[in-house]
């Protein structure tokens, strides 16, 4: 239904298809769909799968921009398809898998490389000595929390990797979300692992590959602003390196 | 409808059992408005490089004496040179505005005990400093002071 005329609007969806058992390279397939005015792109994809072509593969789960599963390139731009309104698009909508990721099938991408980068930044609390339970909880003031809270809101949707021009060219680059998460722990007053992570930041996938295109922050659906984290992490990594000449580190 | 990314982009060190298609970027990746702006930003390096070469030329002309200097000034009044200097000025303004927009959020929330000022203050401060330094240079180089 068009909001004004009350009618369904016919749209053409140009969808990337890839079957690893049959195709050498991805191809596109076109679907004509009569769309309701309140539909999101994900609604149209689900309609295609349910009513037109059950062989179409795509990831999705929560439908409320929380799980981060349904990231795809819509008309060339990385989007969470569950919060991307069809009303904002014309009659032709091109849906592709997230850019810069190997394609497993149709709109589903390989996530293992992303998980490896995540693991590399040690995204967990590192402490020299575990606190005994009797000593009570680790307390943190609202001011201490505010330093990193923004960077902890990431839902791992990988849109920032699909938007980053450096990820497209530098396979070793740790990338926006992983660096933002590492930086989040470095800024956490309860953590003691900043020196370890800064070594990772200066290592093979160095934060200094980032050219501050700011694309990651532009496409981030949760306003995490990974570009801010990456560029703060650059300065911290340099300060940490300089400090290491003056202050002796344990181990 | 896509172009290839780096073939190893986002690939795991140990490949999975399923064969995958290589990573791609949309054809439109480099022509989207934001990316175009970023590429323009990168391209401003060319006028900067040329300005650097011109500065060397100025230094050599100064070293060769008043005649060479007068000759160079005559050459610089050519419309092509004037157009180039306008382009260089536009490049500087473009990079300055972009840098000022992005600089505040690259500041650490805290560096030791020191906290940077709020982002809007930092943003405004950069513009004030830029305009102030430009005016000071105009006054000094224009011979108005001392």
C-alpha cells in the first residue's frame, strides 16, 4: 500500500546469488515484489524466501537492530536490513552481501576472519591478580564508565568492515569494530591489559593503517563511532610506546 | 555488479570446509558521495606537492638575486599560476574544514589526569586559531605591522 494511495508498491529486487556447489562467481537474480509501505528491506527478503524462492539464503534474527545479523549492502551501502525502510528507496533495490567479506552463499558472508580479528585484540578483562569474591565487586564511577561506554555498544554487525576502504585493501588491518572493542577495554578503569593490547595495535594489523576516512562511523547503526576509537587508540599506542622506554613493565 | 576487494580481505587464517566466493566491493563504492569526498581529500596531496616544488623554486630564485626574483614574480602573475594558487587555497580550506570536523573526536577522553575540553569548544577553538593565525600572517606579510 502506498501511504497516499493505499496500494502495494511493486519493486524490483536485484539480489546477489552464489551457490558454492554450482557457481564459480556470484551472479544476480531479479525478483518482482509487491511491497507494503511499512516494509523494511528484510521484510522483502523474507517475503522472497517465503513466497517466491525458498533457495535464497540470508541471515537475520531479532528484527529490531539488536542482534547485528542482517547486515547487507543495500544499493551499495552497508545497512542493517531490519531497520532500512523501503520507503527511502526507489523502484529498484540492489541487495548484496556485505562488501569485503568472502561470500559463503547468496547474502551470507564468512565471519571467521572477523572473529579472528576480534580475538586478536583480547576483548576481555585482563588483571594481574584476580580479586577474591570476599573482596567485593569492582566498583566503577559513572565518570569512569562514560569514557568507554559508547564503544561497548557495538553489536558486531560488521557494517563498518564493509564500509572501510582500508579493509578492502589491507587484509591484515584489525579493522574498526575490533579496534573499538580493544580500545573499550583499554579505557576501562578495571582493566590492566592496555600494554598487551597496545602491542597488538602496533603489530601486524596496526591501527596506523587507518586513514581516517570515517566511513565506519557514518554507517554504524548504533552510533558507536569506531573512527573515534581507532584514532584515540593511535595516540594511546604511541604514548604507551614512548612510556615503555621510561617506565619498566612487569613481565 | 561488483569489483574485487583484496582477495584475502576478512578471510580466516584457516579456511572453512565450504568454498567461498572472494570478497567484493560494489561498483559504486568509490563514486558514493562520502567516498568521493574522501578521495578528493586524498587528491589534495597533489596541489600540496606542487606547492612544495614551487617553494623550492622561490628559494632558488631568491638565491640567484634580484633579477631572478623579479622574473619569477612576473611569471607568477600568469593566469595559470593564479588559477593554481586558487586551487591550492581551496585545497587548504577543504582539508582544514575536514580536519577540524574530525579532530575533536580523535582526542582521547582522558590523557593521564588531563581531560580535553568538550568537542564543540575544541571545534570552535580550532577555527578561532586558524582565523587568528591567518589574520596575523596577512597583517605581517602585508606590511601593516610592525
